[in-house]
């Protein structure tokens, strides 16, 4: 078996940089778009929620279709670059229309451009992530690739908060509409530059012709028989539900429990800064103990750090800092770096079984799982608040029982999901030694 050459820092930088504007645009879509269209443009909450729900679940069709198309594309530009370049103008136009809509925009405008943005993100991310999985065949090198991408992703999410924070601090301008305008315009400038840097400076991997062509149905059957992939997806989904329960509750917790809504931006910034700083550690740690053991460590840190939030109350904002640093540190390995690197290894197992490189189809399933867990986690969080009697809005009167319900949902309840995910990945079978055997088999068969 031939060893894959180690990628240069320049290649890692130019590959990862495209994730910066992607993350910068996706963060406001999750956090600011619902509030803006409800409060500023008057879209009813029920209609708003229905639109966003169906847009997200439409990906059950678009994601696997894009995965199949990308895997079977033959062009002089490659299998991956072509679709990333084609997605760029559609993504830019959709972001502009959603973030800076005309005054008369309403529910129909939101629905049309949300669908188009979802299609653009699918066209962009699935080939982009599949490309990363193919850049190296080496077990540990793949963690460096996903680590680079994860650092740029966290930087993009952090920039989406710091840009409006600086505008408020330096120029006294703020509000949801201003946030969307500033972040949207910044993304429109960065997106074509970052994509150009990636496609010009990073080569696509040379994929040998498939020894046989697998049909869509047969490919799905083989994928579902891939035990390590199923275990990895299930662990990631369950763990991510826990993390996505906390996301919509974050502002509620700071505003209603700690009574410090105006300081929320500081704590969110610390969380994403710890994400960035932690990535090199998780890459290094995975080379020492193996990816799945490092992944387990991130699960356990999240599971045991989160319940400490339950101890906080009014006036304890800065006591939240050590917990946020710990959870942000763990999330640096949990959410991006380690599972994406492990996913590349299970794709190798599929290549050994099918004789065909189908990275994009695997990433399409993963992409839908990621979106589904975000939806499920959000529903659990908001329905949970309703069940404990919590009331949102100006002038809402929440007593000690309702605030305890919020604190429990935010702090302790997610740990059930983190520990369950850890149990699933505990005896994960693809170790460095097993991966070396898989790569040797692929080389013998001449299929990757």
C-alpha cells in the first residue's frame, strides 16, 4: 500500500478557507432570520415555522440526488469543483435576497429564497466535504483536513457575531436588520474570493475508474449494511440533538436566568473562540489515542460540564465562563473535526465493498442527518419550554419553577444525549490498524 503524501499547510489553508463564508451565512439563518421575518416583516410565527420546517426536510430528496450526481460527474474541471463553482452565485443571490429583502417582502419571499439557499448549500457542501475526504488516504491526515475546515467554520460563526458587535460598539448601530445587512454584505464579498482561492490552489484527488458501477438502490443497501457508518451516524445524531437543544435556549438562559441579555455576545464569542483554539489539540490527540477515543473524550467533557450550568442564577454571568470554555473546547472536536475525519474512513470501507468511490453520497446522508438533528433538537427545546410553563416575550412572568425548568433543559437534559452517543461509539471498530487493512484491500483491488 502506498502512503499518501502529507498535505502542506498551504493546501490545508486553501481547502478550509471556503468554509468561512459558508459558516458566516448559515449562523444568521439559524439565529437571526426567524426573528427578523417575524418581528420586522410581520410573518406569522406558525407560518414562519412551517416554511422553515419544510425547507429543511426537503433535503431528504435534494441531498442524496446531489451526492449521486457529484459522484458520477465527469468533466475537465473534476467531480467536485464544478458544482462548488456553480453553487456560488446561487448562494450569493439567495443570501442577498434573504438578508437584505425589499420592504414588501413576506412569507412567499422567505419561502422561495430559503428553498433556493437550501439547494445552493446542498450543491456547495456535499461536493466540498466529499472533496476533503478524498484529499488524503491517510488515517491521521484526514483529521488535519477536517481540522482546518473546522477552524474556518468556527471563525465564520464567530465573525458573524463580532461584525455586528463591533458596529454597535463603534458606531452605535444595531438591531436584527443591521446584523443581517452587515453579515450578508461581508459574506457576498468573501464568498467568491474564498471559493476562487480553493478551486485554484487545491487539486482534486485522482480517483481511479470504478471496477463496477453500483446502482442507487444497491448503493443504499450496501450503505445500510455498513455497520461502522451506521454506528457513527447514530452517535453523531444523538449527540447533536443534545447540542441542538442548547442552541435555541442559549439566549433564554442568559436573558431570563442570568438577567444579562446584553452580554450574551461575549459568551457566544468565547464559545466559538474555544472551538477554534481546540481544533489543533483534537487533531493531535486523535493521532495519539485514535479518533474514536478522542471523540469519546469530547462526548464525556460535554456530558459532565453541562450540568454545572444548573448551579447558576441571577447575577452569575461571569461564573458561566469556565463552563462555556469547557463546552466550547469539547465542541471543537465533537461537532466538526473528529466525526468528519472518521466518516472518510467508513467511506473507504464502502469503496472496498463496492469497488466505487461514493464519498458524496455518504456525505449527502450525513448532511441530511445533521439538518434533521438540528430540527429535532430545536423542537425538543421549544416544546420543553412550553411543557414547563415558561413564557417568552416582554412582560412575561416566570416563577422559580419555570426558570428551573429552563435551567434543567439547558444544562442537564442534553447530557443524556451526550452519554447515549458515547455509549454507541464506545467500541467503534475502525481503528488505525483496521483502517490500514481496508486501504491495503482497496490498493489490491485497484478501486481507490
